[in-house]
C-alpha cells in the first residue's frame, strides 16, 4: 500500500520536474534575451509588427495556461488513484 503511494508520488515528480524546468527556462529567457540580444528582440515581428520582446512576453500567457492545465490533469489522475488506494485500505 505504502509502496503504491510512493510510486504515485514519484510518477508526479517525474512529470512535473521537467515541466517546471521548461516553464522557468521560458520565463527567464525573456530578460536574458533582452540583455544578450536587445537588437533582435526590438525588431518588428511578422505579427502586427510588434517587437519580438512583446510577442515573447504575450506567449508566456498561453504557456502558463498549458502548464497549469497539465498540472491539473496530472494531479486529478493521481488524486483519483489515491482515492482508490484509500478505498482498498478501508475494505
């Protein structure tokens, strides 16, 4: 029983650690890119001629929604599996 719970926790960590790393990398690349390549980030992009920096900043919103949805879906699955383990324990 305890092994199954630990296995679920490990599974959650294996899914969430790379997602967290990718999100943090995406967030911190904006200020770093403004420091390292300001000329490129200030050029107009192909979308309404807004700068690449603004486009990158606006892309962080759907990326946040994506990672929140991923976490919610994963947490819901793991929670259901935990409830199944609790029901087995009470029987």
